[in-house]
């Protein structure tokens, strides 16, 4: 029986960030490769892949630390549909945990 991986939406956000912050290109490409191959039936499984991922208190969005904590990738994850929608990518300086 084949496995169903995660479908990633919002790759234009990745491209825009990589253009604006060239140092983010390789870490974001690595994230994308890992996320596409992942099998996440629930948040605990996601945490096994990305141990530093956190849930936003107000929004329920998942916040991923990217590039040695230099960037925050904010996404909605629908575990039942195996989908990840990238909302935004912030630099460490732009990130404000209280608003997520």
C-alpha cells in the first residue's frame, strides 16, 4: 500500500522570501523537500519531523523555525487532508509570537 505525502500550497511565498533573503533559499528548499515527503496524521507526528514547530495560541497555525531560527514559516496544516498552506515567512526580527 502506497503512502500519501503532504501537499504543499503557497510555494510562491517561498520564492518571494528566497528572492528577498537569498540566505533563506537552501533552508526553505530543505523544508519543502521534508514537508512534501512527510506523513503527518496529527500534530505530534509533525513534531517528530520538526521538533521546534509550535502552534500559534490564537490562530492554531503552525510556526516552523527555518534556517537555524533565522526565519519563521507560518502555515495552516490540515492533517486529515494532508495539506500544508504556507501563509507567510518572517525573519526572526519580524516574528511576533503574540500575534499568532
